[in-house]
C-alpha cells in the first residue's frame, strides 16, 4: 500500500476510534489519550504522504484556498523538482496548505497573475507560514504593481526586503515573448502575457518539467496564447456566457475552443462561485466539442506522471 493509501486507512481507523471512544468514554483520560494518539498517527502519516508529493516522478498542481468561502479565491500550488510554488495567494491559501500538512518551508516563490486584492489577500500569511524560523526572503513575481504591493507589506511587517520579507521581481514579458523566472533540475517556469492581458496588467505562467507542462492563467486570456500551445493542462478562470463582460475572464466556451486549437490536453476551469455555476461552465465548455474539461475544487490535485502521458485528477 502506498503512503496515500495508508493515510486513508489511518483516517478510517481514526474515525472509528473517535466515535467508539466517544461512546465508551472519551471523557476519561485514557479515552482522550487514545484519540490524541490516533490523531497524531494520522497527522504523521499524512505528512509522510505529502512529502511524497515532492518526489521527482511527476508534475503536480493543487487547488488551494478557503473551502468555506462562497466565492472561490485564486490559489494554486505547483510542485515539481522538489520545490513548491504558489500561483496567486487568495484568501485561505496558507491555512489550506498547512491543514493538509504541505511543508511550506519548501516554498520557492509566489507567482502573481495580477496584483489586485483577490490574488494577494493571503500573501503576508503565506510568507509567515513559509518562514517560521524568521530571516527568510520570499521572491514574489508578478506585474509591475507587484513592487508597490510588496513594499507596503514589508513596511507593515517591519521587513527590509533584502535579508527578510518579500522580494519583488517583475518579469515584464512582452506579448508573444516568454521570460524565464526559474530554471533548475529539469524544471523551467516562464512568465508570459497576451496583447489583451498586457493592457490589463496580467501575467500567466507555464511550468515545464521533463516533458510535462502546466499553464496557469488566472483571469487572463491565455488558453489560445502561443506560450500555452501543447500544454498538458491549462488552469484558467472562466465565466459563463450569461455573466461575460468586456474586460472580465473568458467564457468557458471560449477557453475550450482555444484549448482545442492549441492542442491542450485538459482544461481546469477555476473561480466558479457555486457547484451549479461550475456545472454550467463545464457544460458550456464541453458543448464546443472539447471534452477534457474539469471544474476546480479546493483540495483537487492534478498529477502528470513523467513515466507516461496520463493526466490524473484526484482529491489530495
């Protein structure tokens, strides 16, 4: 049984111990101690399973954020080459990863698709979770406004941005030309923009890891971009036909049509406010004839094994 399978088994055992202990005497010191041991065993096993996320056998993306929020906030964790990246730090980003025992000390950088509040609301909390020992510097890549944003957060936190705090980097890609922001151990992370997104100050990112690829577009118009061509997975915020606006996210149907023309393997639509909205977006996308469409959910993991060309989607 693999680590994740063992984790599930321990969780089932934990549930049984909890309810059984409650019935036969969880109020006693012995019962409380047994439940505490069970929880500790589960947390230890879950931490071990999550460490396996950092092996070199796959490129992985995890949808993070606050699952109790009515509106899904932008947050995606990408894991490759033993490193963790967070794309957009929406509300609940830090807590949702910590609750799943994702080791935040592995965080290499935060990549912002936009410097507006929805994308940066949890940036300070992400830094605090990633630098519990203090004194660390966390790179933050993003649009031009990222520098002003980071300066304000550093000032509020008493950091200098050089030896501690956040350190802003603006890749400033031109439409049609990607800029590499990270490269090591077979992983290349590049920033790009489109003509439409450059006007709106938006940036998208592509992760290429030993033949597998993930593109994260935020609210941008990226599925049809040259930099997104032949990607295994494109994750992009979408809206339904009835809620489409001039400068808002692309519709699910537009994204699906562009993904089909760009030879995309799978599209994961993000940002749906309700399960009904998610179903509507998926239905509109599939109506174009592009069937490999999923709706993002907090806790969903997209896994791209290096040994084959499969795309595995499952809860973490």
